[in-house]
């Protein structure tokens, strides 16, 4: 079924063909395809792979071919690769590196993958403050040979590596050659601690619009730099995790078409079962009102309509709050302002839906009188319940992310299904309570 | 209630204070706060604002103070500012710019904000292929004075501006001075067309790991460059839009705490009303089975449990597909592979929930016999229905994003509430149909 690349006839496989086929190729076919690329295409392709794909590809290549590819990587990317590689490959891959790089990579692997230290590159352009500008430029020309990832910013540090300032290469390049670095550098620096979470690092880039941010330790010594090109992937990754949690499951952490079915079922099944157990309370709530339902079956007809409206409005509210938190627009202390807004929004939206529901029942009754003689009472019950349920939905949906964050959980777990479950149970109680009051003496 | 900054006593307001207070300040207080910042802080702060905030701030400043701030902006950022500014301010702001910049900005404003042309900066480092490397470096030193946004990549173009190659500044810097640009440049270029959507541009950056990508017209002439720092914001923006659509509303396009309540209610109310109208079909479906409910009230008890399980599993499936589409992992032609996976997942998850439900009813009955003598039949109905409803949920949730994209809509509109509504109606029909068959001769 899958294309066999080992039979490929041409002199070199076009890069685009391998890209297109990649997802459907087996591991060994991937390696075969990779090996018949033109050398420059292969480099481009290899550097564009995710760390996981890289690790798999290298695993499928003969050991003696690995070295040349591993050595293409900057230390931060090599560390990512090692973290994704199967245990038995790690030492072999590490031994492909030259001594200084191996030391750098080993140091980087002490950091968590999702903190600033795990994202940073320990190779950056650095100069001393008392260098002359022309000396600095010549010195950088030497440093640049050693495979620096970027010379966009040049960092100024003293002998103990304390970060003193920064100067963009462009500024250095156009400054008078005989001035000193100290006189052209900027000292109001944006820096980030080694253990800051990558989501925060993303905000810093987004707010400051920089190409790179230096990572410093507690004593203000520069350890490396995070470049913005790594942040694009971080931002995508965080958005994907949040979206999947919000959809009511654990984050997959693998592409949808690649993850093994059993692993995906596990990641989805856990939450689904938990929600199902929660939702069982609806059966208990309904059982509690079984007599009312038996006497006024008409009440049961509107159960899905009422509870889904609460779930939908709650899903809107929790989306907005979760996303605003992820962007840093809303913080924990803003909770009261958010709740006030959601009370107002819930009242407006609940009244709107309530009126639509009221009109629908009254109009339908005029056409085909299926709701019985007390239809007006039923319509009023639906109207009042919708106001209450929608307001409860917006309040619950907006408060839940704050509660989760307060207790150290990810606010994105306040998923649409989670909020809907919460609102379903409460919505039933609201609806049947309103119904008992409104229909007492008529239907009940 | 709000702090009044015009009474601020100190010599200069700390930048951090203004940042913290920004969201709760009125427009005129923002301008007051901004004006008492230290000049260097003010520049940093101004450049970090969103285009919308910039436009509001400038509007609140006296006209004669605007020029100095507008002139800080690169042409692409100035164009964004003008697009966000109220109509009456545009000409005034445009007149703050010098002649060449005004021309560049006017050209940029012809592009849509969310396409490559609208993101690009028309100022980039360019050299001719037949220059010597040392000539090119001196020439760049001159060009760099004119406020280029980046000299990270140097683009090689002929006299008609046809893009021939690219060389990183670092490579140029360490190349032998007497070689020619033509000999050190790379010719396998990644470029992007002027009208490519920003989401695609984001994928390109994410896949290729570049710091900048050149924008070319249909004839291959370079028009400008998109830099990766602008892409971080694009990626955040697109993720926010998708998240909000998935939460069941229109994208707000403004920060949650800043959008006017009426505007937010409009953006949420539209979808909520549409979903409500759709969900009304559940009342019709229930009415269709009203006789069955009247005879077997026990059936009604499990309605919320059954339909919510379908909604939850559908929400998982649509999240996964929407996000995989946004990341470019899943394309239209992959639909059949996705559906096959979801059938398998739905069967597994449905069976799991069905068994939990079955055990719950049988166990509960043993403790307190509220489900009557035919409880086993009821439990079987719930089991079979859950398998059907969950499978329908995963299939509907995964197919809907494909259908929406096929017909030119945004797949992210296959929101959790939308899928839930679809599944609620169908779920009821499945449940009551299974119930009629299973309970015929006993309860019905």
C-alpha cells in the first residue's frame, strides 16, 4: 500500500515529494527517501523536522551516517533531539558531537524542555564594554565563524559574565569606529530567568517585539539567548495544548495523524469517563423530579433545550477567560471585574433566549396545540428558567478558570464539556424548581 | 474611581506602574501617564503597544506631539497604525511622516491586514550579485543608517528587483572579501506571494525556522520582507480567533476586558440564538416520543446523560481536527483517514461509557430499585444508545470541520456548542428508537 522509495529511479528525489509523502511513509521508507535527497535539500529538510521526527529518522539511519546530521544542530536543538530520542540512542547521539558542544548540550539537558533554560542557545555574540567599536566588529567576525546562531544582538558582559548591556549589530556597525562599546550599548535590558515557563517567554516576545532575549541566572550572569524563531513553535504548541484541553481531553503532544490509536483513546477516555460520571448526577436530579415529569410530561420536552443553552453560554464565557489568561490580558486579581461583566452578559443573553423560547411555544401552540391548556404557564417557566440557566452558565464558565488557576491547575481544563456538565446538573434543578412553583395548582 | 495620573507627584512615572494600570485607565489618563514617562521608557512602551492602543493614545495626545512618535515606526507598523486609527485621524497621521515613508505606507495600505503584503516591511538589505563581498559590506553599512528593520538576511536582486538569492549577514561577514556576492549566496529560496494569508505565512516560519521571509510578486520581484517577530503576534491572534470560534461565538477582535459590553453581547448573541433555534429541534424530537415518555418516564431520566456524552465526544473530535488543520497537519484530502480513526475511537469510547452506564444502572437498582422491574432492559437501552451516540458524535465532530472548509467556511466554526447541538437532536432520535425496540412488550 505505502509507496516504496527504495525503488525510486531518478538521480535525486525532489524535496517537495518527500515532504508530501512524509506522513504516510513508514520509518524505514522515510530514511530511504531522506538518503536520496540532494545534499543541500537534505540539510534544509533535516533542520525543518520536529525533534521527534529527527530522532526517529536518525534511529532508522545507519549509525555511521548519523554524525554529519547531528553536527548540523545548534546546541539547543541538539538537546531537544536527545530529549526526544529513545534511551538507548542518547549516548550514541551524544558521542557524535565534538567535546565543547557535548558539554553545552549536557548542561542544557539539565533544564526542563518548557522553561527558558531549555529553549536557550548558549552560543551568542558577546563583547566587553571597554572594547572599541572597530575592535568589537573584528572580534565578532572571528566569533561568527564559530557557528553562532545569531549576531543580531551583541551582548556586553564583564569577565564574570554579568550582563551589562546590549547593542544591535546594526548599531555597532554604523557607530563611529573609535567610540567604546560602553557608549553605544543600551542598558535598559529585557531579560528572562532560567526557569521561567515558555508561555511567559512567549508573552515577553509578543510584548517587546524583540528578535532575541537573554537568559540570566539569579546573579545576573548571561547563560544564553532565546531567539524568536524558537518562540513561534512554542506559541503554536501552547495554543494546541490549550485547545485540546478546552475540547475536553488531555493534550495529545503528538500530531493527530501520527499518534497511536490506543494512546489517543487513553488521552480522550479519561476525561470522557470523568465527565460521564459527573453527568450521571443529571439522572439523579431527573429521578428526584420523576413525579413532576410523570404528571407534566410537557416539562421533559424542554430539558435538552434548557440545559444546552446553559452549556453554550458557559462555553463562551470560559473560552474568553481562558484565552485572555493565556495572552496575559486577564490575571487572577481581575476575577471580580470579569464576573461582573458576565453577570450583565448572562442577563442580556438569557433574556434574549428566554423571549425566543417564549414566543416559539406560544406561536407553536397557535398552530398545533400540543402543549395543553396551560401552555402559557409552560412558556413562562421556560422563559424564567432560561434567564437563570444562562446566567448560571456565564458565571460558572467565567469563574471556573480562575478557581482552577488559583489552585494550581491549568485554567484551560475548564473545558466546554466540563462547564456543560456543571451547568447541566444545576440547570435541571433550576428548571424543575421554577416549573414546580409556576405549575403548582395547574399541571402539578 | 479610576486613578488620576495628572496628580502624579514624582519626576517620572516608573514604566512598570503604567503597564500595570494601563487596562483600567481612561483614554485621557493613559495619555497623561504616557507623557510623564522618561523618554527612553516612553519609546519602549510606545513600540510595545498594539496598533489599536497606539491609535487611541495618539488620538488623545495633542496634535503637535504626535509626529515624533509616528516617526518611530517602521513602515509596516505605521500602516497597521493607520488602519486602526479613526477615519478623521488618518490624514493627520499620514502627514506626520516624511515623503518617502508616506509613499511606502500608502503602498502597504493597499494590502489586506492579514496577508503577507500587509505584514511585510518594504525596507530590507539588498545588494547586486556582481558586487564584491567587501563592497557589499560597505554598501550595507550605508544602507543600515537608513533605519532598516533587519540586516540579518541580505537579499540579492537584479536591477528589475527580481530576487536571485539570499546570503545571511553572518556569511557575508566571514566570507573572503574579494569573492563575489553571487558566489556566496544561496539560491534555493523560500519566498511567499503578496496575497498569501498570514496563517500560511506562520506555517512557513514554523516549518523553515527562518528569521525573515521575502515577499515576491507574480514576476518574482521582491517587494519586502516579513520578519519572524511579527509572526509571533500573528500566531497568537489566529489561535485566539480559532479558540473563540470554537467556544461558539464570533471572534471578538479586541481584548476581553476592553471590548464594549454591547459589542460583546452582539458577538456572542448571534451564535447563541442560532444554536438555540437549532436546539429547538430537540423539543420537537422529544414531542415526537411524548407517548413513550409518558408510558416509560424512566427513559426521560437518562436523556441528559446520553446526549451530553455524544456532545463531549464530538467536541473532542472537532477540536483535534480543527487544530490539526490550523497547524497544517491535516488537509482536506485526509478526511477519509480521519473518519476511519474516529469510527474506531468512537466505538472504543462508546463501549466504555456504555459499560459504565450499564453497571451504574444495575448497581443502583440493587441498592434502591427506582428503575422498576424492567431495569435490565433499560440498562441495555442505555448501553446500546451510548455506543451509537458516541460514535455519531466522533464522526460528526470530525467530518464537520472538513465540510465547513470544503464550502469555504472557517473549520473553527465547528464549535463545541455547534457539534453538541447537532448531536443532541440525532442522539435523542437514536436513544428513543433503541428504547422503542428494546422496551416493546415490556414498558412500551
